[in-house]
C-alpha cells in the first residue's frame, strides 16, 4: 500500500478517537492538529490542509450524529468523508468494454511501463488488448515496450527504426481494429514543449482516442497539479495515472494536487511488477489508509488468482493440508503480503512495521514443509504424530517447532472455515487473529 507513513499517522489519529473517554472540543482540536501534521508531512498543500481541518472541526463539533451512531463513530466518519473529498470524492473508473486509450506524459514519468501495466490490467479482465508504439524520439523505446508486453502475449504494433509517429499510428490502426482495448504509447521528449504538444494533437486527430490519460510521477508532489493543468489546457486529458506511489514520500501532495485541478485520477501504480496497477477510488484508498480495510479490492484480487469452483468446493468439503497449500500459493500470487493484509478491516492498524515480510517468509517455509510430507499426510493431517513431525522437519531442513507451528496454523484455519460454513461471525474474527498470529 502506498503512503505507509501517512497511513500510520492517520491510524494514530483514529486510535486517539476510539480510545478517548468522550469526544469533546478539546479532543477534536487535538485530533485536528495531529491530522494537520500528518498531511503536511505527506506534502499536501497547506491551504488544502487548513481548509480540510476547518471542515473536520466544524462538522465534528456541530453536526448531530445520525441515528444509531455515537459521537466517536461520527467523528471518524467526518474525517473519512473529508479526506475522500480532498482526493476528488467517491467513485472509481468504470471499466470500458471497448476503448482507445492514448497515454501522454513527460519522459521519466513511467509512461511506457504504465502502458504495459494498463494492458495487463485489461487483459486480466478478459478483454483483447493491442498496443501501438508511437514514441519515435526516445532511443530503444520500441524495444523496451516489446520486452514488457510480448511475455504477456499482447499484440504490439510499431516500428523499431523510429519513423514519423503519425505515420506509425496510421499504419497500425488497420491491424488493431478487432481488439477491445487499444493503447497508444507516445513520446515524452521533444526539442521544445511546443513540438511535444503539437505531435500529441496530431496523434489524437489520427487515433481518435476515447480516453487521454496523463501519466505523472508521484515524486513531483504538489507540482503534479501544475503538470496536470498544463497538459489539460493543451490536449484535454480525461484522466490521470499516478506512478511510483508505493515509494513516494510526496504521494499525498501529488494525489491532492491533481484532485484539486478537477482532473480525475483513474489509476495508481503501486509497485514495480506489471500487475501493480489499481483503479483509483478515493473511498477505498482512504479506507485502507485509515486501517478500515478494502475488502472489495481484496475480493477482486482473489478472483483473479483463485479458482472459483475450488473455493466453493473448499467450503463444502473437509479442509486438508493440500487445500492449505493451494490457498497459500494463491495468496502469494496476489501481491506483496503487506498490501493484502491492509485490505482486511483492522489489519492496517494491527500490522507492525516489518511484520509482513516475516509473514511472507513464514508462508514460504510452510510450503517447503508441506513439500516434505507424503500425499497421505497432506490429505489426512490427523495421522501426523511426533515421529512423523521429526521426519518432516529433517526432510524440509526446518525445526520441529516450525512443523508444529504449521499444524497449529492449519487447525486454526480449519476451525475458522468451519465457522464460516455455519454462518458464524466468529469465523472472520478467527481469520483476523490467525493473520496476526503469523507474525
């Protein structure tokens, strides 16, 4: 998850509210001051921070909580709503079934990598995707794009020798007509800014894009807003993709600055892998920052990596170590474990720094241990006694304690799934405790 330091700071604000004996004017003022420090540290514009602080303080003190909601819950709700408004309001990008998408942006913004990520994003959702390479100014731009998309079996059209960009697009269009999604990569460097924008306008006239996405490096911070305004004035962008959000200390500034221009943030890059791209939804994003989780995104990731029929079968039958092996493998394919855990409500606040890495290593060790078991042991864990545990530990190069830890984890997971099958709320509570216990 991006902006870890901001998330930790906002988590402390939430804990301050939840642990307070009562919510009064003094507490609200203290919470607002902590909120200001957190946002300013994330490079959010001072004017925006002060305006948000005023709204949070005013609403928390003057608004009457809705029926059935206490003052604490209402204060947290106000904080959530105002942070969402700061980033452009509720709602995410609606996935098109057929679209031409033109990507623009300055060199170094991560545009070519974003082309591949975007192509992969639509491909995973069952759409046919083609890419046109029209950056004819940067050396080896075609080769870089080829290395990114060809392993994904995505159609690439262009010319490695760097012909005129408009002519490249004209020649490519007949070859990509049958594809659901066509993505155009453009140059980010010219001799002058005027030439850059002139080529973009000419490409747009030929390509006729449904979407014009501006790719911006999150490390720009508040300057991202100025870049968004400049591109919008020249070519009329329909959305922004913010890259490198996972490692940017200035990500809060970039997010809020772009949102303040009115340009919708469509996607955010959250890592280096080709799968590390997410639709930006301010509500989901703030929920994860506040430690409230993002179960919707988690379920979407799970759907991409897990076999639905197997999942139904899992809930019907008896849970075995073979099932556990399959589930751990699926979980590791969903991305960095720290990001996954933060999508589970409460886990964002419960997970200490560095715990995710330990957990991921432990899960890999569990797979190694299960590889040293016989098929019968994985199917019938009850037969695993002390002598078998010693043999498994030796065979896997681990300790007896590690094997016992795996069996304990398995039994906890089995109980949790049993409760889920019976419709008991305890199931999710046990799963949450289980994830924490893997630290």
